C-alpha cells in the first residue's frame, strides 16, 4: 500500500530535505486528486489520518522520526478527508484566531527576513505544527478516539521513563557526573521536558485505563511519576523543573487541597535529597542566581553566562527591529554577521585567558526569540494564545460536566504550564519535540469539547 511505502521513504532513506519535500508534495497531490474524484474514500482517508495521530502520540518520546512522519501523514489525510467530504472549514477549537494571526505573521516575515532558508525551515515547521493541531482537533471526534490516543501516549511515556531511569542509574551514573539522561530520543534538552508531559498525563491516569482497578491504576501512576521525576533530576534540566513543578502543584490543587499540601512537602524533600547528593545538580541550581558557580564547579565556562549573553543579544536585535524582527528562524544569521550582538569576551576558568565564546546561535529563550525574530505584534499574539491555553482549560474544568472533559482539561492545563516553563530555556515554536506535543494536547482538549458520545457515533 502507498502509506507504508511513503513511511519507508520518509523515515529510512537518506534523502536530502528538499527531496523529501518533493516526495511529500507528490504523494499529497495524488491523494488530493483521488479525494476530489472519489468522495466515497472519505472514510479511508479519515482512518489513515487517525493512524498518523497514533504514530505521533505513541512514538514522540521513543522515535522522533516516526512521530514526525505520523504528523505529516495526519495533515495530508486530514486535508484529503476534508476534500472528499467537500468541507473546507476549520474545526472551531477556541484558539483559531490567535493561531491564524500568529501563523500569518510568521509567513509574512519571509518577506523581510535576513535568512530565507532559515525562515522557510523554521517558519514552515511552525505552519505545519498548526496544521497538525487543526487535523487532530478535527479527526478525534469521539471519546473513544481521544482516550486511545492519550492512552498510547501514556503507555509509551511509561516505556520512555523506565528506559531513562535505567540509563541514568546503570549506564551513565547521571547523579554524580556531568552526564545527562537522554532517554530513547537521545536528546538531553528535549527528553526531560517530554517526560514532564508524560508525568502530567500519568497524573490523569485513571481516565485513560478504565479496565484496571482503582488501586492498581493509582499505584502504577505513582510509580511512573516518581520514576519520571528521577529522570528529570538526572537530566539536570532547569527548564523542565520550571515547568513540571508548577504544573504538578496546580493540577493537584485542583484535585485536592489536602493532597496538594502532601505533594508540596514531598517535592521539597525530594529535591532537597538530590540537592545534597549531587554536586552537579547543586551547582546547576546555584548557577541560576550566580552564573560563576557552575564555572568553578565544572572547571569550564558556565552555560548560564552564555544564556544571559544570548538574551542580551536578542534584546538588542529586538530594539533595532521592534515591529518586524529579523524574520522567523533568522536570528542565527543576523547574529553571525553583526559583531555588536555577539557574546562578550570572558575569562576561561581552565586557562585564565580572555576567550571569545560561541556557545550557540539562537537565544536559548523562546520568548526572546519571538521578540527578536518576529517583533512585538507576534509576541503579543503568541502571549494571547498562551493565555488562552491556560484560561480555557481552567474554565472547562470548573464547569459542570463529565469526568472525561475535566481530565482532558487537566491534561491540557498541565501541558501548557510545562511548555511555558520550557519556553524560557530549550523550547521555541519550531521545536518538533516540544511545540508539536503541546499543540497535540491543546488539540485533544479542543476535540474533547467537540466530541460526540461514542454510543451514537458510527465508527
């Protein structure tokens, strides 16, 4: 069949990105043409779109290549499904206006960008993340479908969490070294934040697996949440902690104030133990208030110093182009060609010599990157979107309704808080491991508000 062949081409063959794009466009044109000629194929296209969502939700923590293929597959077959149905409207997600305005600004920045390739690359990713968002919201029409997809994510999250725990304890000795847990995806920046998304979903575990007894569900969830927190600790990721701690506290507070007090004490003790046990973890925490600490502890340049320098550089870029920015994805190009926004010189702790540091070429802060690359209006619209990502789930949770919708709201709320914390560090809107996952949860939340009762829906 064509979809498996398409998957093999996309995920395994060593093709250049432009060749893959040509193949995607070619297959898309074929499916769209079939959809226009054969409207009775709508059910088949819908099925393959759901298969794409399943691939994304199951593999996003295990194999990013397969997950992104699932995302592309979802978009293509969703469009084909809409063509076959002769329905060209977007699902009403509650987030449509800020999403469409922000995507429009991103596309418009192509016309004034300092780096056409960078803008097409990162801007194109942002646009198809939003296309995926609408596709998920439009295809997950029933509680049954929604529970299947979140259940797949919860199951694979458990696998990734246990893998990371074994890796950290037995292979890299993460607690007492500068090495970090990377999980199955092999990424020390994305993995701990992805684990945080998994922890949020596991907190709502009992709505995903209704066949288990309550005690067994709670025990498994508690065990995996604890293991996930160990993964985050051993990943030594500040941005993950900035997101997961407030997310856990907010969700638990909504559930039970007594439980909130207990968990707060447990989190304080838990972090205190690792703060005392791990010199590296302790140094990274201290470096948040004194950037020199990590330098002295690790005998190398502290990354906090580089992060702060990047933020200063991005602020300079924003002040020069406050309305438009330099173009989405173009910060690194502008950074490389304008010396006055480069990093300052610093004294290398190893040699004592004055050294120029080229630690990275993007702001290491999604908020500052948005300001520098697409300007103040883009930033305002994105913050509007972020605000709605908190407000709407809270309102939905407080409204009278079934347990299903309350838990979908809790998962979206927790995912938003985790993502906004990571946006201070490793994440940005073109990050395919984090932004796409956050948009997935928002889409699931939107779909839960539109969901048809499975007893009256014909599957």
